[in-house]
C-alpha cells in the first residue's frame, strides 16, 4: 500500500471527518446519537455526492483544514467537496474514532483519525475533532478541525543543511590543487563529492557519498579513492559549521583517522577546511590547512 499525503487527498480526508468506523447498528442512537449522521456521511462520500454530504452540516458550519484555512458555511463546504470529488473519484474512507464525549444535551465532541484511500492504493491520513450540534430535531456537524499527522522527515530533507555545498569549488593555499564537484544523487537522498587532485586529476581522484543514517540518526559519508583506499565518517553540525570525523583504510591495509572542521563563509561563496588529530599507519600527521574553497563560476 502506498502512503502519501497530497493536498487533494487531505481535502478528501477532511471532508469525511464525521464518519464512524463502525456501523449504525453497532452504535445505537442512545449511546451515540451521531451514528446515523456518520453512516449517512459515509454513504454520501463514497457516492461522491457533495450535496448530501453538505446537507449533514449546519448552515453556518466551519471546517478548519490542515493548512489552517477556514471554510465557513454549508455552501462553501459543498463547493470544495464537489471540486474534490470531481478531481479524484473513487476514493474510499476508513475511520478510527478515539473518543465521543457529550457536552450537555445539544453538543457532542468526537475525535479520531480519517484515512482516505484512492483506487491505486495511495492513502492519506488526518487527525480530526468534530463538533456535532442539535439542529432542531436533527444532529448535524457544526465544526470540524483537521490536523495533519506528524511525518518522519525524509532522508533528503535531513541533508537540507548541506545543500549549500552543491556546485563546483576550487581549493586555494593547498600543497596540491583540488577541485570539488558536489551534486545530489538518488532523488536527493544523497550528495556525491567528487575530488580531483592536481591538474585534471593527475594526482588522484576520490568519490565521497554523503547520506543520512536513520538507524544512527546521523549524517554519514563513505569515500573511495583512485588508489584503493576507503573511509567512512560522521558529520556533526555545530551551528553553521560541520565537524567531520573519519576513519580510513589505506591501500596497504594500514589505518588512518582525522577530524575536519568545515566553516562556510557568511556570503555562501567560500568555505574553509581545517584538519587536525590526523594519524596514518600509527604515525601522527601534521595539521591540514586551513584550505579555502571558492565557488567556481
């Protein structure tokens, strides 16, 4: 089953907020007098009948959707439902009611969640609070407040703080010139950093893949160089700066490690890299840099 929240699907989910997950037979009018309203709402919704759905609202009903927009009045609700039904026919509804609480003799508050499933299996889920009011001898929907559920951030969004690195950068003040070409990969879920040392890579190349490790809740990277060495690193943000701690295996099998500080300039046109606590094959290595990288336009 595909699960996705789209604007249209959200509108459809909000439209069904009054629907109960159980049948009218299972909820007697004595225990929940809004059950018949729920059953009628579900039938009308599944038929794509905006007129019948709207008729179950009070004349001055309000619907606050998950975008924070308030739709006021039965006519406004009818219009938005008609548009949604026409644009996305064939959707079905499944509800989970969490609580039904009478407030006096004329008001009932219901909370729960609504799932709207499209014919292709795409599903949208919204949380809701519905207020029913006695309208003459009938119960009707007086107010609906929809809240979109919190969603886990995507791997791509977790790299948002590093997007400024995308582009080509030239290293200055380095013993060997270095060019970085940084771009997104795999639907934006990773960044690739291609290093070219010397002139056109005549002193070596390497490729680094940066991604978000959901299990460790951390940005990590893996690097492979043209001489057969490889490394992995963790990236820790420090304000706008980044601390990169890496452990490597050299081509001869010896181990290496280092820490890098990456500090972007305020104007976004350059950044500096400084390396320390460097070691290779058990031998301490001198401090690196700082090396300044400038955007190559």
